[in-house]
C-alpha cells in the first residue's frame, strides 16, 4: 500500500472505532512515516496550494477534470436555456 520510505497519512478519524491490528514490523521494515492529523487549519492551505501543480503532474489529475466553456457576459443567463416561444 505504501512504497518503501514513503508516508502514510491518516486524516480525520473523528470517532473511536476501537483497536485496529497491524504489523509494526512493516512500518519499520519499509521505513515508513506514519502521520496523523485530526483536522487541518488555514495555515495548511498554503502548503496544499503549493503542492497542487506537482500532484497534478505526478498523478495525472488533469484527466479527472472536464472543462466546460463559461459563457461570455453577452449571453443571457442561464445560457443553457432557450428563450420562451
């Protein structure tokens, strides 16, 4: 699930669902960083925005987005409806 030397981020476990079993040997053997975060603050936003271009390229995120042309101000709103007859 995580490459050797990678990091595993666990975010927002707001409820205690009880214990979870795992093999600590895998954390040590793979030299993993396990990071927990209850939530994020506004201070994290800058870092997220800084990381976006790298993440877009690394994971091919552009393929998940479909762009639709936005109407110009000369077109009536809502632009997808036709004028009543």
